[in-house]
C-alpha cells in the first residue's frame, strides 16, 4: 500500500500537470484541455453546443472526474483527452465522498481508468490514485464493463474478468482477500462461460448468461445474491428459479432484473422500499416489483430504482430522503411511482442520492442531493424536481453516475 507521503507527492504532482484546474468552472477546464491536446474544448457548460468530449462533474477528492485535478466541479467539464466518439461504455464507482473511480471501455476493446486506487480498482498493477485516464493492464477485445463501489468487471469472449477489492469474494476467482487488499490486475472469474452481460453492486457481482440465467457472487449480508441465504460466495452461483432475464440492474445492497415479458424481479435490501413490493423487508429470493409493466429499461441506483417505460415515461421507487425520486417529496416509495412531467427520457442514472436523466432533445436534467455539485447546475443546493444540467443539442448520448457516490458523467 502507498504511504501517505506517496499519495501527497502524487497530488502535488497533479498540480504540476498542465491539465490541473484551480477553479471548478468549465471555462478553465476547456482552456486546460485545449492546452493539453491542441483541440478546442467546450467554452461553457450547459450551452447546448455539441462538442467531442466526455463531460464530468461533482465530487473529485481522488481525481475521479478525470480532469487532472482533485477539485470538485459544479458544472460539466471535459475528462482529460477522452473523446466521446471513442467511448462505448463508461462505469463509475466509489462510496460517499471518497474512493470515487471510473472505467471507460473504448470502441477498440481497450479500457482506461482513473480516480481512487486503494484496492487496485484501476486495474493497472498499482495502488496509486490517478486523476486522468490511462490504460487498464492486459485487457483487449472487451465487450462490456461493470463497476461496483471498489471493484470492476469486464466481459471478454463470453468470460468475465475482475479486479479491485475482494473482501467479500466479489472478484469471483475463488479467493477472498483481507479488508484492505484486492487484485490490482484483472483476474478470471471462475466457472462462467457464454456470458452476455455483467453488472456490479457495491461489494457483489452479477452475470447474465446467454440462456437467460443469472449468476451472482460476493457480499450477501442483505440477501443481494438472491440464493435464499445470507452466505458469502467467492465463485459464481446460479440464482434459482429465475430465467428469461434480459437485463441486470443491481443497487448497492440489492439486485433487480428485467425479464423477457418486460416485468421486474428484485431481491436483497428492502429497508427503503427498493424491492418495490409494497414492503420494507429484505428478501434473499426474487420478488415481483408491483404496479410495473411495459418496462423497456431498468436502472439500479444505490438504494433507488427507475424503470423507463415504452411510452417514454419513468417510474421510480426506493430511497427518497434527498428527493432523488424526483416526485417533489422526500418520502421513500415502496412501489413504483410515476415521475410527473418527465417525458421523452432516453437514459437515467442514479448515484448515492442523486439522479440524472438524458432527454430525447439531448438535454440533461438532474435532481436530488447536490452538496458536491453532482447535479451539474452550478450550485450546491439540492433539487426535488428535475433541473437543467446541459441544454438541448448537447450531443450527449449516454450517462453514468458513481455507484454509491456523488459524481456524474455524460458522453
């Protein structure tokens, strides 16, 4: 593990980089990036002008915004040297205001990562934090990725690779590390092939096989593995009596899946209503989310879930202590409730206590907790209803938010 002196030296070195910003304004971010790349970056966040960069905003204590600094940012600014057109998928991890990191899968099948690296979650063979994107070691031809609180997964050739923290066996390689150790390079997950999708909760992992079955491993204290027990597993286990699954959407301590008939099953922690079954009890086996049909896309936040419906509307349920459901209240919801006035939604992501949506005019709106500027609207005031982060015609196609953290990406 690096010493405090090493980490401090690295942060001092960050400040010497040309891309380091002393302000959180997007204008300074643009100038820094232009200096680094010789390319004109966006002049102002939220201006509705399409540009080529991946945006980031919110907390940044470990360099998780990827802009060369460790200063939080309250408006969208560019990730250092990461072109939107090169990114196939982006995942963000972390828990709370520290430990944030991100992994990007590029269209050429390689991966880049940045941010906190205490457990080797950047996958580069070290445990040094990094405030700008650089390569994950030894992975090529990857097809998709998933990011938990302190670990990450990649799908390659129908098999799964994992790296980062392993205190609950979430890497699935048959080992379980000590609390403060992990794998700093990708290791193969045992006994899984013909996998078509991967997902990660906080300290557990999920895989969807081509036959529609779901396999889980890692932490299980709230029944989040769906196996009918609370036993931890360091190799993949098949979730019994669950088939025809088409998509995975884990939260931090619970899991949800979308089935072929466009309904949702959930299991794990239920204390905030995140199982959507009219109750607040945990369940170690799948239960049906009630009052929910015609789901086209399922999104798992930390303790809040969302469903995009075929008519472009959105329903949400679970934790709402900071207004992250966007219904104008701070009341937890134990069943799926419509978010009034939110139409034409193309994508939704949810972090620890905030939510961000991409609309069909390529504008971005956000609501919920905002102490770190994770709503990207230039303030630190929370919002119970959607507020504009990026204006229409931004060029954004996808979103990502920290698994259980307070930062956001748009790309």
